[in-house]
C-alpha cells in the first residue's frame, strides 16, 4: 500500500499532460490523477494547432473560385460567413475536448476540474481546497501569449482571442514576425480582412532558412498583405479619445475588403503611430509577440525550483527538475514548443519513471511546418546554420508549379537540400509549397535516418509532382 494518494499527479490537461497521464495509467497500471483548470486538450486543441489549421483550411478557399474558373468551371466568388464557421468550429472543439476527457477516463485517470499548485515535493493543492499527495508530480502547464510591454497594450488581442471574435474585423494590424503572426496574417487575409503586419526585425520567420523566409515574405506581400519589416508601434490609443486625436489624423482608408457591413470588433478601432512615421487606424490590433511559460504562482519557489530565463522550468534530459519527485514537460519548459514534442516528452517521462527504461528526450532533427500561404516544411539545419558548422553544398530550385502555371498565377515553390561536403549527409531540407507540411513529414524520416544526397538521388521521382524535384536536383546551386 503506497503512502501516497497517487503514483502520479499531472498538472495540466494539454498535449503533454494528457498523453503522460493516460500512458502511465493505461500501460503501467499506475494510479494517476490530472488537474486541468480550463479545457481539456490545452493550447493545441482549444486555442492553437487545431482551430488554427481549420481556419487555414477556411481561408484557402478564397482563391479557389478564380482558380476553378481558369480550369473551365463556371463558378462564382462567394462570401465567407464567420458566424457559420465559428459555430461549427466550436462544435468541433467541444467534440475534441470530450474525446480527451474520455481518453483519460478510459485509461483510469482520475480528473479534477481545478487549478493545481505545489505545496511540497509530494503534495498538490487544488483550487477546490483539496490536497492530494503523489509519489511523482508532473508539471505540464504549457504557456500563454504575451503582450509587449508598452502603454495601452491591452487594446490589442492575442491569439487566444481570435477564436472568440463575434465578428471579423474589417482591418487588422498584426504585430510580430514569428510563425503564429505570419500564419494569422495569411489566415485573416484569406478570410477577407485587410491585413497589415509590423515586425521589428529585418525579415519575418527568424530562425528559419533565409531563402525560404524571403520567398514567403514576397508571396505574402504579393497576395496583398501589407507587410512592414523593421517597423513597430510607437504609440496606440482608442480612436475617439483625446490621446488619439492628439496623435493626428489617420488617412481615410479607401480599400474595401471582406465584410464592410460588419461593425468594428475587439478592441478597435485603434489609432497606431508606427516607427516608420505613419499614423493609421485599424479595426483591431493583434499582438503575436511571443509566449511565456505558465510557471508563475505554481509554488515552485518554495520547493527551491527557480524558473529560469523567460520563466521556463529548468529540467534535465529526463525532464526532471531539481526536486527529484517533480518533473516538467512541454511548453512550460520552453525547449521546443510544439505539440508532438510535448507528447514525446510525456512518453519519455513515462518510459523513464514508470517503465524503468531511462529515456532522454530526443530534440534533434524535429520536422515542423509553418502554415502560411505558401506553406513551409522544414527539418534540420538552415543553410546559414550549416555553413557556420562545416563546408556544405546547397541544392536548390524555385519554380512555378504546374497547377498554378496553368492559370498564370505567380506562386512559386522552393525545394532545398543542405548537404555536408564531408560525408554527403543531408543536413537540412526546406520546402515552400502547397502541402509542404505533409511533404516534410516524409522527407523528415530520411533526414532523421541520416540519408545522404546519393540516397535521395537513387530514389525514383514520382511524376508529375512538385516534390519530385527533391530527388532530381543534380548540381549544387552553390557551395559554402
Ligand atoms: P498546453 O497544451 O498549453 O496545455 C497546458 C494545460 O495546462 C492548459 O490546458 C492549461 O489550462 C493547463 N494549466 C495551466 N496551469 C494550470 C494549473 N496551475 N492547474 C491546472 N491546469 C493548468 N504546435 C504544433 O506542433 N503545430 C502547430 O501548428 C501549432 N500551432 C500553434 C498555434 C497557436 C496559435 C499556438 C498558441 C500554439 C501552436 N502550437 C503548435 C504549439 C502547441 O500548441 C504547444 O506546443 C502545445 O500545446 C504544448 O503542449 P503542453 O502540454 O506543453 O501545454
């Protein structure tokens, strides 16, 4: 008979926490409990990957009537109905949350709809007033969006708010250049919102391959997104206030998009002065300026666990904190903030702690996608990172894909391999193309296996496809 109420208490019912809880309970017979203060499924299911991807799908239909007409279809442009979409989206999210609850129940995990904090190394305190003890505690509390530290930042929305809008804004200023900022710029543009994007850096999508970033930025601008790099907000006020009046007049906007009959929503309209000297009014401002780990007020300091840089809980390769009974996984550790990584970390934790098989988390060569239009799929080193590390050959091609060339659309795709000169290993693969996320999942297997350029070369092309170029590039575009 254990001295504790549970073998494992998981705090947070998101991607990582749910997976760890149900595998520990279902596969090892451990007695497991989980507390979730909000909705089961966490960021990914409720306010991240899933609703975002559904919005990507919705937004991609904007150009389809024109493409279909060019292929001979007699089809008219339509109007996007946000209310109908959002109602369906909410129904789907309710369904998925229920799936998560059932998965936990089916695995024998006891759940508490409550906020949990740590009282000591083996005790969890719930917002219901209950206290529960556990041999191991797993913190999987994720992260949250962060507004910039500037006056009136509360006037802007963050990504969590997008899914709850009653009406789409007529115009939006997106502040930020990371993948969430760029994805929502494309989504909202596709849904008929007039999108302006400010990013203070020189190019969007910092950390990704420079050539891919450039192509996506050009394509976004080409589609009509008013992207300004090297630019950020100096001052912002609600239109109609004396402070906004004192900023000066914004030019009357003569471009009509989307749903002009709809009223302004969210925080807007907001008058914004930019570092480039312009003064403009937007129906809404959307800050996609980074995320912070949910590590505050968890009781960590009392246990001697000082959150590190940016509030991340520091853990070793087995996700163990300084306190041996307390582990942490997922975004709260701010290692690689992606759903499949949080899940992997949860599985490795169970393997290590409950299956007696110490398993360090493998963060090498993680494929990922950016769901901009065009989409990017990427795995491994960028050209810039690889060139710093060793001598490389860059195989690269950019072309108009057959489907789009036929209708004379300007869209280009990019296929790129970074190859080690010394041992011919493919160090990185970067694809900008429709469906690049799907392609990179498969290319990622080869790269993870350590495939060489010659392995790619001896793979027969699938014709006619865009991705056949990845196995038909014969000569390096450059060496570095
Ligand atoms: P979360 O999923 O955030 O779960 C943490 C849970 O803990 C939450 O439900 C929270 O309510 C709960 N919680 C917090 N504190 C407490 C407490 N004290 N007590 C009880 N419960 C608590 N990743 C991808 O791989 N692909 C994508 O395309 C992608 N798109 C994204 C788009 C957006 C807009 C955002 C915001 C994120 C996206 N991500 C994407 C990232 C992904 O959602 C996260 O990496 C993933 O959800 C992290 O999982 P987690 O288990 O660490 O935390």
